[in-house]
């Protein structure tokens, strides 16, 4: 059994924790969380973190024509989650670049590490389907969090 350290980032980077309950719809025929649903839990956590710091992705698309898309995922499935488990999605900001953000995301049950991923999100001009610089307000807010 792997455990998540109390402070997994020695620099003290900002963390966002989203509680998640496993429902029947999240499980596969064996009664464990279907592998793709871990990515769904991570998506919800990133979206809620942005919302918590004042940014809504639908508004960004409508106002600026910009969207966040997943560019890459590196994930390790370490132990299964099961029906009714109370989980936490722990998200950290690992890297901030001109047009992308890399998040570290872990899913834990108590102190047990179940899932560990690095997920790179690209900012794109939705009309041109090309990379675009992160909006200045988001970049500024994320830089502030990164310095925490």
C-alpha cells in the first residue's frame, strides 16, 4: 500500500482538494472504479479549482474564444477504489508555461494513494484550433498560487 505524504511538495505549492464519493455508475463489472473515471474525477477537480479562483471555462470560451484541452496524460493506477468509497482528488500546479499548465493529480482514500497522474492542459484559440497564450488574469492568479 502506498501512502500520500502529508506535504508532497517541499516548496509548499498550492493544493486544491476535491472530495469525491464513488457511486454505482462509476464502477465496472468487477465493482471497482472504471479506469477512465479516475480521469473524470481529475477533470472535475481542475475545473472546480479554476472556478474557486474566479475563472469559468465556459465564460473564457464565450468571451475570449479560448479553451483548455488535455494535451497529455501520464497516469499510474496503484490500487482500486470501490463503491461508496470517499475519495479526495488532490491537485497541485506543477508547471506553468506560456500556453500550458501541468497539474499533478492524485486520488487518495484516506492516506492511501490510489492514482497518480501528471496532466498537461493546453490553452487553445478555439476558432483556429491553435495554441494560444494563457489569459493574463489566469496566468497572474496561477503565478500567485505557484508562489504560495
